[in-house]
């Protein structure tokens, strides 16, 4: 084994998954659905962002746009209220939705891959905004007030009645996404991606096609985002332009940052934290005159976000490891090579 | 090692969730399973969830909507406001000997997803038996669909105006006691064609669902009696600069119907004035946003002479209306009472009134909500229950009620802000416009409904002239 | 001209620069340089700071294109070819300041260097081929004295270790032409000795171009020296001729006594 950005701890993963598998026996239907299932699919969406950020050094805001394309495609291809209602089988619609979103991701990637830093961030933000406006205005696809009640695969049953089947489906998908991305990070493609994160000029000098590699990494992340998009429609039972607006784009970024932009696990830690805060802060927010009150729960979310970001650039996962006094390795920004200025003069 | 620590972290987060997730069961509110419903329903407390928007485009209407709903409980259920801030709730609300507990003032952001999450939180976690809300169009369709899946709960719409929520979804347990977005435009087509003599008109609106609906109401009526729509102009959602759309407005039309909302309308009016010198309001009508207090304050003086419509009339001197405003003032002060005529406050007020009447009809027994739903379907609101005009429901649980035509007039009250003069009452406006809108017809969009001469809506020619105050 | 160069002169040229120039805005970094390097040659490029040595390296490796002139590599005009194409033709280089993958281990760094010139950059799964590549990477780590540091993250290596790894990265892909940009920079005296021995022990078939300020390293390793100043080549010759050259002394060696 080699040291790298995080490694999989199989016993820990096993215990977490086993605990997750027992959740429906312990928690209320509401909790299993609105907290846990939502955390899992939001985590998949955030994982697509974290994958690009942790391994590729690209912080993308396009992930919500891409999952919006997948979600809208799925919702339009099956029987639903609103939209095209093409009445395909839900499974074929799922595959088609992912294919379409990946194709869109590839196209976006071709445009964005040459940019870095703030320019990459802005271009990808523009993609999400573009997708949002497209579906806001093409009501043939987004329906009148969204596409409602899409036909779902029989596998997930009726999430409104019994959330367990969808929960388990989402859990399996999330685990596969986690393991898959972790595996890819150690495969040639993933290692090369980390190489061009650290030193793109070196990668070119070693014979790599850096731009092509970034495009394909973006496309792979688009695939993960597309999976999250289909899951989001299964979970919500609808999709509307409001499901993929700027606020959602920012929420996914917040989830990734809360969890930690440098570790895949952070995606789900962040999503769970977000879902709990989003739901319960409405009850917990203290009333302080006219300034704070239950309807200002977002203030609490913002304060928590700020505290985490200030305490730990590596998010909750990074914070945890720092608290344990074992920073440095693993989380935190990908290691910078210590550079000493080369001596200017010959040392004769 | 590292894995174990991560595990502990996830464990800690989960434990937090466990406390939260299970805690609700202990309240007796959680679960949401059908089994304990009967027991709960037969108890002494009726749990009601309130759902509105405190974020997003309509976030500023959170307290006004809460004040409207609370006022109904204050008027008819013996409640007292807990504070001057409506969302702090009320105390001592009882109907037919049952205590009414508001389990939460849910906050959405104008999106369907958030509205459903809040609905689920209020219904499934907080154990609401009845939900009042939501506020905006897409949310209403989503909640109506949610209602369909939860027949053992009852849903009364707040002020969401999307036609589909009742016309197409037709959930047996979803009720709307106010006119929808298209109904709000009733009477304008008749007035434009027959009184103002508009033979040809253009329409301009924001390119999304609500303007489609309100413009559909105008088009359906105006075209039915012979008017021609020569151009439909749609500005992208969120547009700030309307100048290129203003220049598309043809000169060879007799009038223009404007379906631009909120801050967009303010920009539109300012830019129209810049481009064409003045806002020629005598050939303009607008949808419900025109007499919005904020719009009046900003550009009201430019809109003087323009015509608009809705289910409320700010200048009404009907004793029921003045009493309603007075009661609101006593409960929540001048500012919120000033918004009493706003459709947002009033929609939630009538929802509350209807709920109380329905509960009284079943003597507070909601052990079988089918009975409550049957009672709600028969509720008629009149007098102080619906100060702006009687309300009854059609077979889709959609309100049939009066709509007012109003003109923006010069300031009468001396505050420098233009005022509203109501001049017509359109009686008994129904959702279908006399069978034109149906569950099967394509929903309103950029090109629908098409402009055809046909059987006019039943209220055409039956408008009553009204005049309030001076 | 020089006897020491005769062996190299008989070999075919593998690098041919004709009238190469490069300007950055108004600044002329390299101007009208002609350079021929033959297979197996050991060439040092000397010159004071700002002479254009690193720019010349970047033009040869394809980091950016020349403003004027042509680059011919292994008998093919590569003036318009990107860096990756030249790398895959058998050119490898190091950087003046280490450009290593700080977030990866020593072994992963070397592995990527081997992978770069081969196929399968985009493979999403590991295969048997990776085992061979990793064997090469580990052997090279051993060669450059990092055999016991395989799993260490490169950002945690000392400066000396990073310089060793730089050279290892250039060697592991078994290039035909290797270009080292100040490999001795920042090294201790003992480390310089090791480096010199490593360079002297290189496979004689590998062509070596070296930018180096340290004359002990440069003049011991090189058999032919190109002297640059202000973006131009001013003198070429054997190490002995360079040591004796007046201009060189005035410009460069002299200043160091």
C-alpha cells in the first residue's frame, strides 16, 4: 500500500454500512427518508464535486447542472404529470438519463478543462445557471410547476408509503460510488489525475495529455452527478427548475466544504450534517428579539458553516483528524512540494 | 487507526441524529404510520401545520401569511396572539371543545422540493393532522400531489395560485378557498373589449408558470368575446433589462396586458417610461402585482390610470372588510393590518376560516378525516368569514368567488403613494371559465391557450359597477 | 576543432536547433540559437542567470513554442509538437525547482513517470501491466537512493531527496535524450559527489544535456560545453577550452574567483 489522499479502512467502512443497514429498524420512516436517504443521495452529488476537487484540484459548481439534466431527462422519459411523459421503462429511462447527462458533462468538460482556479469555478457556475434557465423556460420539458409523480422502478416501491426500499437502493449506490471512486483514485487514471492536480507542467513533460485527462475526469464526475440526479428524482418524486437552482448549487458546495473537500468520506459526513441541521435547526434556533427566530434557521446553518471553514479548511473530516493531533497527513490541501529557491550562484 | 476515528465521527453524527430522530416519537407526534392515527385523532388536540415561504422570492410574506391564518383562529377559535410576531403562534385556540395546536410554522423557499420537505416535517415528524399552505404555484402542485398520497391527512391551500393544483391533480383531500391565478384575471377581457374597445391586444409577461396562468385568464376571456392577441412577448425569468422587450411591443394594438411580477415590474415601468416618455396606462392592464403595496410605493404614480384585478379590494368600505382590518390591527399592529387586503394575508385568512368551519361541522372529531374532508367540501364562507365576498367550492375543491376590477388612482390619503379605486365586481368566477379550462387541455404556456372566439365565460356582461368610499 | 568531440561527431545528431528565438512581450529571452547535439553526447550549457538556459530547455522540451526557428528531434521537425509528444519520443527533463507530485508517494511519482511514456493513461482499472511499471519505479527509487522511502509522501521529503527524485523521474522512463536543469541546486557537498557519480555512471547511449552552475559537476560530466549569454550562444568547446577561455572568465568564472 502506498500513502495517498486517504485510504480505505475496511473495518470502519463495514461497521458504518452495517449500522446504516440497520437504520430503518431504529429510526422513524420520516428520519430514514428525509434525513438518511436524502443524505445519501446528496452525498453522491457532493462526492462528484469532492472527487474533482480532491483528486483533480478542480472545484466545480456544474455538478447541480449536470444532475439537473439527468433528473429532468429521467422525469421526461417516464410516465409523469407534466413534461414530455414519454412512458419509457424506468430502468431504460435511468440509463438514458445518465447517458445524456454524461454527454452534456463531456461537452461542458471540453469547454471548462482549459481553465483553472477562479475561472474554472465561474465557468462551471455558468453551466449550472444555464441548465437552470433552460429548464425554467422550456416548459415543455419542465412541465407546469415541475414534473410530478414520475414512474419509478419497482425496486424502490413507493417511497412515500415505505421508504426502506429506496433507502437501501440509495445506500448500495452510495457505497458503490464511494468504493468505485476510491478504486479509480489508485488506478492509472486516478493517479495521473492527482499528478496533474499537483504539477500539470510535469505531467506534460512526462507525456500526458493534460487537457484530455481533465476533460475525462470532468466526464467521470458528471457520471456520478448524473446518478445523484436520478436518485434525487426517485427521492423527491418530482423535479422542477427550483430543484436545480443556484441555491441548490451552493448547498452542494456547502455540503462538500462542511464534510471536507479533500476526502471522499467528507461528502456523506457533510450531507448528513447538512440534512440534520437543515431539518432540526428550525426547532432549535433560539428567538432573539426580531433578529433571530425559527424562520432564520439559515443563519444557524451559515454560522456552523463559517465555524467549520474557519476551524478547518479540511472540513469536519479534517477537523476531526486535527483534533486527534494527527494533521499533516491525509486530509488538508494536497501536499505542496517544499520549494527552496535554487542557489543563484555556482557554489564553487 | 484513521478509519476508526472516522467511524467515531460518523457515529457521533449518527448518534445526534438518533437522539433527534427518536425524540420525536417520544413526543407522540412522529411516526406518521396509519396505526396510531385514530387514537391521536380521537384525542383532545387537533394538530395543524402551517406552511409558507420565509426564503426566496416570497420570503417577505411569511409574517403576513401567518397573521392571516392566526387571525382566523383569533376570530373564531378564541385564540390569543402569543406575541406581535405572528409566527410565534397563538394560545388557547379551541374548536368544538378540541384544542388546536399549531405544530410548526413551516418555511419553504418557493421551490417544490423544499415545500415537500417542510410538509413532510410538519406532517410526518411533527404529527400535523391538517396542513394549511403553501404559498406559491409550484409548491401548491407538489403539496396537492403529496396530499393524494396521504388521504388520511387534510390539506388547505394557503395562497398558491397554480391552476393545476386543483384542476388537474384533483386530490380528494386538498382544498383551495381562493381563486387561482387565471381566475384573478377574470373580467379584464370583457372590460378591455367591451368598455375600452380593444379589438387587438398584445401581452407581455415573465417566462414562467405564474404569468402563463394569469395571462391565460385574460386571453381565455378576451378572445372568447372576439378580441385578437397579435403578439405574445416573454421576457426570461429574472430579467432586469426589459428595454428590448418593450421595443417589441407593437404600435398597432389597442392595448397591452402586462404579466410581469415584483421587482421586474418596477424595472419594466421605469424603462417603459424612459423609452416611450410615459407609461400610457389608459391602454394597459396588469395582473395581481400592480396594486402590490411595494410596487405602488415605487412606481405607483406612473401606473395611475392602469387597470388590474384580484379577489380583494384595498379601498373597500364594506363593514366586514373594515372590521377585518381592525381586528388585524388589534392583533398585530398597523403594518401587518395594512397588508390585510393583500391576497397573501387574505388567502391564509380564508383558509383558516374554512378549516374552523369544517372542524365545527364534524364537532372536532377527526378520527376519520374523510368526514372532515366531506364537510370541508361543503363549506361556504360569507360575511365576516370572507369579507371580500362569498366563497364556495366546485367539485375539484376549487373556490368560486367574486373578483374585483381596480384602477390605480392618484393619491387620496396624502401619503404620496398612489391608491386603488375598485370599480367592478365580477360575480361567481369559476376555475374553468365556463368549461374552457379542463383537466385534459394543455396547461397554459407561451402559446396556450390559443386565441379563439367561443362561448364566453358566464360572468361576461354581468359585472356590477361598484364604488367605495369618496 | 576539439579532439574530445570526435566520437560524438561521428554519431548522428539527435537534436538540431536552427535559429531558435523566443520573446516574452518585449523581452528577448533567447535569440538566434543554433545547436546540434549528437547521440550519446554529454553536453553542458553554462551561462550566468538570465542567459536564457532554462528558456532554451523549455523550447526543446516543448513547454512553449519558439517565436522563430525550428526544433528537430530524433530527425523529425517537432517545432509545433506539444511537450507530451516529445516526451513520448524519448525526451525527458527535470526542472530547476522540483516539480514533483507532492500529494503522492515516491513510488507513485516514479510510476507516473513510467506510465507517461507508455499506453493506458486513461485506464480506470489496474492490470498486470501496472505491476511491471511499479517494478521499474521501485528499481529506480533504489537507484537514486530512495529505496526505503517508497511510501513516503513527496511533500515530506527533504530538499536533497526531492532533487534525487527529480533525476529519478527523468531517468525512469528510459529516455534517449535527458535534460537536467541544475540537478545540483541546493545539494550538500556530499550529495553533489553522489550526483556526479550517478551522472557519470549513466548508460553511454543516453544523450545528456545539463544546465549546471556548479563547475565541478558540470565540467566533470560534460565532454562539450555551450556557453550562453544574453540569450545567445557565445562560445562552444571542451571543458578544458572553456576553463581557458578569456571571455568565459570575464563573464562568469571570473566573478567567482
